[in-house]
C-alpha cells in the first residue's frame, strides 16, 4: 500500500494542480493560464493522496492575514471574529476543523507556521530545498518553502516522507532522501535547548509570554536542559526580510496581465518592491550572514532553539499587516509573527505546534533545528507533542 493511500489532502490556491489552475487569490489574470502541476502535488498523488479541495490564500500569498477581495475573509475556527492567519489560512482551517488531516502550504515569511499557530495545528517549514519549490518566477529564491499543515507532528512527517527530494525544476532542491526513522520521537532527557521569548526585539503579549515560560518549565520537568539566551537582533530583521519579500512579489506580479485588479495593500507592497535596489538586497544578505553566525553559536552548545510562533494571540479578522509594523513607546517591535527570521535563516527547519489554549485561542510553540536537520527537528517536536498532545477539534 502507498504511504498516503486514500488520505484526503487540500492544496493551497497558489499551487498548480493538473487541470485545475490556481487563482492565486486575485482577480488579476495570470499570463500562463494553465501552468504545469507542481512537483509537490504530483508526489502527493503518487503516494496515494486524494486532492479534496483548494484552500484560500492571501492574494499572491503576500499577507499574514487570509482576506481577499476575491474570496473574502478566512476566519479562525476557534473564534470567527479572529483571523486564521496567513497566507496559508485556508489550509490551516481545513486541518483544524477536521476536514482533512493534511494540507499543503507555502512559507516565505511564516505563511505555514503563522496560520498553524493561529488555528492550533502543526505547521512545518523544512530547510531550504528539502521540498522542491517550483512555483516561483526565479529558481534561486532563498526564503521560500513548501511545507505541511497537519493534525499532528507524525502526519507532518508522513507528508515530508513523500514530498522531499530533488527535482530539476528547483535548482536549489536537495538530493538527500527523507529518513523517516530518524524523525521518530525520542526523549527530551539531557537535550540542551536554547530559548528566547522575544528574539531580542519583539513585543510579546502577556498571554503568550506566560504560556511560553510554562512550556519551558514543563520541558525542564521532563529532563530537558533549558538555556534562555539573548539575541542581538533588532527590527531590522523584519525590515530587511520585507525588502527581499517585496522584491520577490514584484517578480511574481510580472506573471500577471493586470496588476490594477490586485488589492490596494498588495499594490502598496509592489510599489515598495519596485524601489528595491541591488544594494538593498545585499544589505539583507549581510544581515542574514550575521544572523547565521548567531545561530551557529547557539547550536555549538544546544540541540534546538525555541521561541513563540506568534507574539500575540490571533488578532481580530479585520486587522491587517499594517497594524503590526510599528515600534511601541518602549522601542519594542509590535510584531504579529516571530517566524520571518527563520526565512532569513532558510537552512534551519522550523515547526510550529500547539501547546495550549489561552481562553478559546491556541498558542503555538516554534521549534527551530540545526541547519538542514529536518528529521532531528521533527523528532524533537514529536517528543514535545507527547507532553502537549494535539488540540481537540474546535466546537463551532
């Protein structure tokens, strides 16, 4: 029997399926109206998965909120007044609501992990090139990843086992096979785990901060050696990630005939992207090099790194990214997500998993692994999941 025989899956409306071209969440018309099927979809089908439906996305996947002029607002299944997160909001909702055990998403700044945390499911960003990323206009982008949204860590492992591996369509895709036995949950005892509640610059809400430190205490009780660390990062991490992302958005938008039909928030990002210079991208890369050195220093002495996935609980559904781009009076960055640094650090796998609820809303823990150690990171997540099992289905 094939690994995913008969398993229903959903595919994000950014990802081509043979005979079912995506709308990309926009009214603008793609120049290539019938793109070939994405490698990830073909591999899921070959493993026996049944594509059940498409899921909503932010327009061109540009936002941390899934709300478009074409399809409206994708709401949080725990509280319909709240956002599902984005940009893979529809995939997270489909899994959280029990429609499917697995859904595909894409992650350029947290678009798998943000909705996973908001909706209370697992969401995994693999290391760069682990799953071929063949839907972009450039084969050499280094912040973009496909990844699973899943009801459990083990389901995410099953997804990775059938989708990972090299494909010529992605020049950066890795040839190494996914070793499923190395992703089996292990013990926390004796593991050295670094932790930061704020990444050095994010304002974190009291609910999230309290939950995070409660999680650390539980992990200590199970034998983990928790070492809270200070990072020298500033909001420049967000600003320079946005520089890279807006430039990539401009390249994506060139594949469409009429960008005037795109929503105003996306068009503002495109205008910012048009102003990006080559030296701006080099500045972003210099920061990435410094960040990589910081993480390498941590992983010299630790086996994993933990932080919250989101700096706050899922906001109201009428909020936008613009509501979370300012500095507060104390100088802290009023962040929504804490995922974008690990797209800058694209070699490091990162998973968001639910660890508890605050009131009616889930809180996500982000586990970051050493560079290219996807199986090892999933194994640790599986061990943590034994302590914090998947949330029950929300009551509608």
